[in-house]
C-alpha cells in the first residue's frame, strides 16, 4: 500500500472500525469486529480471502469518496 497501513486506510476512508466491520460483514466477511480491529493494527493475520473482503470494503468507500482504490488485493501483494 505504499506505506499506507490498513488502519491508516480506514481513517482516510473516514470509517470507524465498527462501520468498516459492517461493510466487511455485509460483503461476506466472517471475522468478528474485534478481530478486524486487531487485523487493521497488524496484531492478527487474515487469510487472503478475508483480506480481499476488507480491501473491497475499503475500496468501495474510496470509490464513494471519488478516490482511487488505495488498498491492494492479495494477488496484488503476493
């Protein structure tokens, strides 16, 4: 993410962890809100599939804000 952490991306998207978790859950994410918070801080690992759901939720928000997709998907970083 060119130095942009997932939690920084969440802040840039103007979402609370809870708001991001709702978007993530709606898109099929299966982790808890607390686990999402830990993942955003780098304290927990998610598999590629769950990472991609987080990335999609953030990138959809960036689209709403007329910004580029700033969060890479797993295939883009592996």
